[in-house]
C-alpha cells in the first residue's frame, strides 16, 4: 500500500523535498539546487535524489514559484484583454495611489497587458444587472478574428458590472472560443464576481497571463509523475493556505501566485501550536528573500487583497506575509552616499554567492557567514563545497577596502545590516498593529533562518527562538499540512437590520452548491467535505469591510453582527454598537480534508549532547570564540547547550550565540533562550577579571539549559 507523503517546495536557491513515512512515523528530507529556467527539472531531480518510489506515494503536494516568478519577470505569452467600450484603461489608471507617496520620480509599473493589446466592444450592464446595451456580437466576432491573426494565446474578458450579470461575458467567451480554438480565456465574472472594476479586472488579467504558463508546467509535471508510478492527484498549494488539484489550477492559476510563501506560514503555525505558543512570528529566510508571518491567538492573519507588484492587486484570500529582499544570497553593497546596504538584489541560484565559485563577484550574507565561521564549507550534505577564501576576497574588495575596514568588521557589519532589515520588517507586522514582539516567540526557518534567528530576536527583545527539526525544508512540510480549499464570494449590499434572511440563505445555498461541485470535480468524498460560511460587514459610512464567520438558522445574522462588533474592537480598538451595520459580501470556504502526518514526541534523554564533531573559531560581535560544532541529527531530545555553539544538518545551520542557552525539545525543535545581556554583564566582568575567556565552552556533562 502507498504509505509515503511527499512535499516539494521550490525556492529561489534550493528546491526542498520532505518525505513522511506513515508506516514508521518518520520524516526524511533532502535538498537540490533550484533550476530557474525549468523548475520541474529540480523537482524531478529531488525525487530521484531522495530515492522515492512514486508507486509508494499516497500524496504528492507541491509549492511552486512558477506563477510568482512569471509576474515578477513578466515573461508572458501573447495576451489580450477585451472590455466594455470606454473602460480600456481601467487597469492603467488603477486607483491613483503610489507605493511611496513622497517620491515624485517613482512610477508604478505598467499593466500586465499593454494598451495596444486591450480592446473594446459595445455592451453595457448597469449596477443592478440590467442590460443597458446589448453585446454587439458582430463586433465581437470581428475582434475574435483579429486576435486569431495576432496569434493571441490567452484572453481576459472584463466587462463593467459583470459581477451583477454574467450574460455578456459568458457570450463573449463562447464567441472567442469559436474564433480562437485552443486559447485560454478568463472571464472576470468567473474569476472574481465582485464590485470594484480595477481589482476585478487586474485579478482576471493576472489569471489570463499566467494560464498557459502554469497549465503547461502543471501538465508536464503531472504527466512525469504519473509515468513514474504516482497514481494520486498532484496537489498544488495556493495563496489562501489550501491546495488545488492540477485540473482546478488550470482554471485559477493566479491562486498560485504566493504558493511557497503560504507554505512557510502554515508550517510556522504548526510549530507554534506544537510548542504551546499562541503568539509567534514566522521568519522564513531563504536564499533570495525573507517571508515574515504573524500568528496571533493561534491564528494566521489573512488578507483579501495583495500584490506581487504594487498597483496590481490580486483579490483572493491569502495568508498575510511580508516579504523583503533579505536572504542568504542578498548582495551587500555601498550606496551612492557611502553607506553599507544589504539587498534587495540577490545572487540567486545562478551564479550564487562568490563562495559557490560559479562566477559570483559580489559579497552576500552567505559569504559573510562563511568567513565568520558560522557556516561550514559543506552545504546540502556535501552537494556543494564552499570556498572561504573566495568569500574573503569579495568582502575585502567590495566592502572592507572602500570603507577602510578590517575584513572581520566588514563581514560582521554585513550580517548586522541584514539582521536590522529583518527586525524592521517584524516591527512592521507587529508594532503597527499594536502588538509587542516581546510577547511573541520567533520561529526561524528556511535555509538561512537558523543562522540569523537568535540575532534578530535579540534586536527585537524576543526571549525565545524556535528552530524546527528541518528548518531548511520547513516550507515543504507546510505543504503536507493543508487541505484542498476553494474560496467563493457573492456580493450582497444592504443594511443588516433589514436584510432578507431567506434571500441571504438562498445566496449561501448557491455558493455551497458551487463549492460542492468544485470539491466533487477534485474527487473529494462527501464525508471529507467541509463548508465554512463568512460574511463581510462594515459600519454605515465605512469604506473597508471586516469578515466574520456566520452560522445557519434564524438568529445567524444577528449573531454575526454581534461578532462583527467584537472583531472590530479587536482589530481597531473601538466599536460602535449604536451605528447601523451594513452587509457587504458573502463568503464560502469549501474544504476537502486530506490525510496529514501525525507526529509523536521523542523520549527525553539526559541532557548530554555528547562530543562535538569539531571545534572552530566563530566571530560574534567582533570577537572570535572557540565554538563547538555538533551534528544535529545525532542529538536526542533533551540535549542542552550553553552558547556559543553551532548545529549542522543537511538543510541548514543553527547558530546559538553567546549569552544564550538552548535545548532540544520533545518534538526535536531547538528552543533558544536569550539571556539578557545587561543582567549577565556583572558575571561576564567577573570572569574577565579572573582571566577567563569571554565565553567559556562547557564540557558536555556540564551542559544544562
């Protein structure tokens, strides 16, 4: 019987593979370098390297960056947009905002479809769904023939007010299907049946330009896995924290635009719950970027509008993640004012950091960590050997020399700037919402997260850092922890006090029928189907709405209004019970339950980590410390350390700095406790007065957290 569950997460530098064996309740992992030109190559190479017999695989889940990278690089197929006469420039006019209001020279990037590829047809539907002007079908056919001559591969059909009446978009789609056989066609009424044309149009355009790219990738990967023996459905993680089958991805490819990012946030939530923390910050630092997520009261924050590039909104429920350009491959450089900067530019997987010896000529965080001794010379279980002298050379040439610094100081400064960037990002997702990061735990993962986690936490005043058992592939683990999920919505505007409960129930019934149909299409059994209702409301006169859950029955609406008041107070620190509440939108989350790993705690040992595999000099805060290095796979639950110490493993390296202690918990997480430097200063001064080293390395028998 199939007993393996496999998850693959494609990152900018490495592709991570996580294999859970249900029969033995064990996990194993591996990493291979990513192949940006064709990500599928790395996926299949990872399966081969892990020696996975696909006929033994019960579930194959995949987080992919194909959609995200396509939107960033804008390498799109030939695409066109068809819209109502007079609305050709909606996606270019946007909402008139700028990312940086005070930068007069900064312009928002152009639309995903150029103006010359956006076409108008005669038709008009009013706000209530009434046909004002019928669709000119002759004009529509002439346009279809023109697009065929232009060899257009994909079309976005975006008519004004189509959310209220789908008739014209549906007919336009039929005509285009006849005139453009084989073309990918997305209609805004199917993709996002919501008010506000800019958001709806742009989401549909993004879906259209991604369609051929994502469909081709998914089809090829699905065929390859099937040919090699996999008999199940290929599941792909989407931005909302759920998964979709390959068939549904072909209809809604835009949902994959934040696929891998969501996986890391889900895994962070799992680790926080496992360790008993209701409040935690997820710090997923990879080779190219760092993704920061927030778990408050046990729940991940979600947003209904997000973007890969500013000004181009994608309106689907998504786990809220802040991404900054800080990764292992982020480039250190000196700006025009002579200041040291770190990122957002990255060396990526090719050529990579200078120490990879693949042609990289700029210093990166990886180069700095290597020179400082925090990182060993073997990476990914010997898959790659790092050259320390190359790292030193680029740091000296590009940073130390121009700034008149010693190489040690320059390397230390590179890391401190990177840590400051990440700490600032954590402040953005916490303090600006009135949350104190000192009340949270920091869950550090990703290929480079365990290297930097303790330093970032110290800068923020966070007392506890948790490093998962396999930090470098934690995002891949997140792919195994999700259900099939679809998010549907329906506009409904009106006062809650006078709303027709029967009409609301009827609309929810329509959403539920559509949700069940999607789950049936994805071969989800009725017993595994779960439908969750939600409703967006706002105080009369408000612009933004707030979504809360809603039940069934005659009192459901009144209970939802009361919940809205409570949630509004939590979110914005005030409530107005006397102010009328308006209904804005109805939501449905259709879930198809999938099998998930069940983890068991490990027996706790005596606290002795045993002998280190080596001892090497490591630079901390300008001072070299003789530091023991342990192989993490050899450490049992209960093993305890006093910093400094380094823990090596196949997918990451964990740094336990001076003035900290650590212990391996029953789930094999590393829990680092940071010691307040002020409270320990007296002890340190006493040790120095006695001629002791600044930080002593305890013998294993004395190690005690």
